[in-house]
């Protein structure tokens, strides 16, 4: 059985039926994550030698995109898990890698901080040696799966070396980690994304991921390509979900006095055509980005920067069209369109935000250094 065949019944039988409740209650999709773990899909990018499926970014993007058609909250949890897992595949200890491969360990990233905002590559939180331990202090501004994951791939200023940052594996249930309140936001309401404050968090010096001061290299070389691409996969999947719901609605809703459906109206069809074109363009850019990464093309970093911004902004347009063509019916929770409309708003403000990405893209195409 392929990973797609394994995923499909989880989406249709567990994720989609709970999507409305996940959104309404701001409820972390624990049943979905457990099912994905039991099916081996949390270990999708884990190496086969530790019990994982040994697959890569292209397959991870397919999983995230398919889940996002039904529940973007769950898709973003999985997106961040894969981003953390790929770092741990390179730098993590064997037991945690095995636990991820077995679907028994959910991880996530803890990069963005209150004092550096969406500039996630520039932590202001500190690390200091204390014997065999390291003490971490930070104000993380947004952490997906906060206090729901088992671990955080955590960034801090370097311990002693030169450089922008150092990465650590931090247990998510440590007592010195705190949050003021749970997440109650506009969209992606089920992904438990909240600030986390670390006050004297003690970790083992062995929990350092990679070399001291080399966190920036891992962020740019590993995390940014994975996060940007998987965020784009979430946005494109979300577009497909909104468009398919809109098509179903306008095809099945009739004006009885005219004996016609909404789809018989040329204006409606034109709006749907625009949404289809925009979605296909976004998917084409995502595919090209995956090809660029796979072949190490010279324009890889440009595509990585482009794909998140382009798909995030296009998702705003496509979900707006879905709301427009479905009219008042789109405002009803059961239609699922207004939920995707709200969820689509998140990607453009996740670091690197669309505006930050535009600046980077502008620097890249004019020959200026990015940093």
C-alpha cells in the first residue's frame, strides 16, 4: 500500500469529519495525529534504518496538501512536524529519531520570538552553560502545537561561538516552559499555536543540534526550503478544498423559477475559471520549486522564497472567489468555505511573511545580499 492509499481513509474517515469541530472548539486534532502516527505517516521523512518510510519533501508536500483540502489546521501541525523531523534526522539522537519513525513522537519548530518577530533566523533568547546543562531563556512568539507536541526544535543565541544562532532539542512538557493562554484566533484554530516563555529551562548539553553558532545554516539550508514548500503545499491544498466546495455548491444549487443552476450564470463560471487558473498556477510553481530543490538548480533559493509568498497570496484570492460565488451560503459553517477563507489568512503573516519574502526576492533579483 502506498503512502497515498494509507492517507486517504484517514483524511476521509477521521480528519474531514472532525474539521468543523476542530475549528469551532479550537481543538487540537489529536485523533488525526494519532492515526497518522499509527499509519507510519509521522515517520514519512524518517530514514528507513530507524523504521521510517525514508521519503522526501515531494511526498511530504503531497501529504500536507491532501490534508489541507479537508483541515488546514491539521495540515499545519503535520507541516511543522516534518520541518522539525528533518532537522532531527540530521542532528538528533537515535532514540528520538526512532520514536518519530514509529509515530510516537510529534515535534515542531520554536524559532520566532517576540523581540525579532517574523525574522525567525535572528533569535534573541539566550543559552548559557551550567555544568553539564544549558539554561535557555526566551520569549517565543508563535509555536505550532505548543504543549501538544513532544518536543521543540528550539533556537537561541549561540552558547559561546560566533554566529547567529544555535539549535536545541527541548522537551515540550518541561516545567519551566509556560504560556499565558491557549490559542483563540481567526483561522487555523486547531493548531495550538501560542507564545511560549522559557524561564531558566535546563536541557542537557547533549541536546544541542549541530554545532554551536551554526543554527542559521540549518535554518537556511534545511528548514527554510522545507517550511516554505510545505506551507505552499498547505495553501494549494486549501485552494483545492475551497474551489471544490464552491463548484459543488454552484452546480447543485438551482433557481427553481428559472429552471437553472448557479453554474448556468456566465459570471459565476468566469469567477470559477479565474480561481481554477490561479490554483493551477500556484500548483505549477510548487511543482517547479520541488524540481529545483531536487536537482539543486541555481534558482533554488529564489523559488523557495517565491513559492510561499505566491501561494499564500493566491490562496487569499481563491478563497475570496469561493466566498463570492457561493454568496450567503458560504457564510454557513456547514459549507466549510468560510473556514478555509479564514484559514487562508495565516500563511501570508507567517515568518517569513509575504512582505519580507518580497524584499528578499527583490534583493535576489537585483544582485543584493539577502542578509
